[in-house]
């Protein structure tokens, strides 16, 4: 029997209009444009403004564009998985809210929480439903409104994160294309270094938790940096070795956009040149689950059928992983 693979048949992204520059951040915390550029590679990030605007707005805009460009009727979608750590609310799932916003009446949906690796985890999960022959059209969203959990008095985090995301369509193919292999990992002992202290079942919201600013993302940056730089590079190399891929075989590295220095280390470890590395950190910062689909969306016009692409991520949890993808279509 021919093996069914899950091919990405379209990608679309969305970033809000408001641009938060390094210079504006200089007016908010003790930082400067030169430090942020040289230590992270970030020049600006986008912020979703407006009352009642949640991550679903980002997800729905990305999915609407995706349905249009893949000529898909909303009713045809079987499943929507939304990777996010900033859901509109703890429940219902943001995926369900997006399904309602785009009119995907026949889809079921759920959210997946794996921080910056969320899109990779969701892609692997969605691919299983396609490969098993269960579903024909699966939408994978990676989106975050990080500004909703960022403390704009904390220079350790507010300079890095931004809002945005994207979505891909997964469909079955009998060609040797699509999601080829994934290595996904997690280590819960990393939680103390990157987490949100309050607002969950362990420490529900109180007047005190709000006063102590515990509903914001906390990051011990230098510790996370050390883990990220080693693990993201190692897992990217591991997925290549496992599949006998050399750097010459790789058309693109799609790295999580958290810090340009982590991206450079991963590319070096894989032996791929800068010209093969997707990069938009300078414009969007770290959009958590949003970075990988936003990169694919930005670079889509340059991608060709059969391109070997390595996606790699590292994030809170700790979570990390790498996926080998064979791009399934030429520029349209
Ligand atoms: C957050 C991060 C950019 C900080 O960079 P860093 O080089 O580790 O910086 P450090 O925290 O060691 O601080 C270095 C110095 O810069 C200062 N500094 C820290 N943040 C600063 C800022 N925003 N502006 C100016 N100076 C700053 C520190 O006070 C310190 O000064 P000192 O040497 O006089 O004590 C970096 O650690 C990082 O990218 N971490 C990983 C992020 C990540 O991958 N997350 C996972 C996915 S979300």
C-alpha cells in the first residue's frame, strides 16, 4: 500500500499593524536600541491593540487568508489545532473560537500548549491524522498575543516578544513530500526558568498575585539561552543524521526566532550558510508559537517543490524539537 504523507498545501500569516520599535521601548524601560539589536537581532515587533482582541483574531485572520489561497471552503476543514500559550481564555479552546470566526462548522478543534515549540508539536500531531487516513484537511495554527502576558516594566522580557502568527493547511499526498520526520522533546525540570507564576490551578489569581506582577511571563534569560543554544542545534543535527541528510541536501533552515545568536549557532551546527536561514526576527521579535509559520509565510515565494526544510524550535517547558519537511508545491 502506498504511504500517505501529510503535505503542507498552503501557508498564511498575520501580524497586527502596530509597530513597537526598540526606540519606543527605550522610553518604557532602561534599555537601548544598540543593546537589543546586538544581543537579540530584534529591531521591532508587532502589538495587537484594542479591547477584546485576543489570539483568536490573529488565528482567524491567518486561517481566512489560508482558506482563500488554497481554494478551500471553511466547511471542508476537518480539524483545527491551535498552538498557543496565550489563548483567548483558559477555556473554551482558541481553536474553537477561530473555527466559529471563519465558519468552519464541520471542524473540531483544540489548543496545544508547548510554548515556542507549539507549532512543531501541532504539526506532528496534525500530520498523524492525515497519515492515518482519518482526515483530509487539517489546519495547524501557531499564534500568540505575547503582549497580553508581558510586563512592560521588565526589560528582560519586554524587548524580545511580539504578537503574530500563521497557519498551514495539511492534506494527504501519495508523493514523497510533506512532513517526513520529527524529533520532539521536553523536560519539565526547565519550568522554573521560563513560566508564568500565577493564574493557573496551582496559584489562582488573587489581589496579591496581581500586585506582585505574577501574571506575566518570567524568564531567566541567560539560563534559557544556554539550554536553547545547545538543544535546538543538537536536535536539528539529530534529525538530519537520522535521515542521512547532509548540509548540501538542505534548502532551508526555519529556526524559532527567539534570539539571532541562537539561530546562528543552530545554522553553524548544521553546516548551513546564512543564505539558507529564514529570518524575520528583526521585524517581529519572538511571537512564540507564531514564529515558524510566519517565516514560512514570508519565504513562501522562494520555496520550491521538493525543497528539504528543517524546522527547529526551543521554548518554555522546556520543549524543543526539529522537523524535516519536503516542500510540496512551487511558487504560485
Ligand atoms: C534575554 C536575553 C536576550 C538576554 O541576553 P543576555 O546576553 O543573556 O543578557 P544577560 O541577562 O546575561 O545580561 C547581560 C547584561 O545586559 C544587561 N541587560 C539585560 N537586559 C537588558 C536590556 N533589555 N537592555 C539593556 N541591558 C540589558 C544586564 O543587566 C547585564 O548587565 P551586566 O553585565 O552589567 O550585569 C538572552 O538571554 C536570551 O535571548 N535568552 C533566551 C531567550 C529564549 O531563547 N527563550 C526561549 C524561547 S522563548
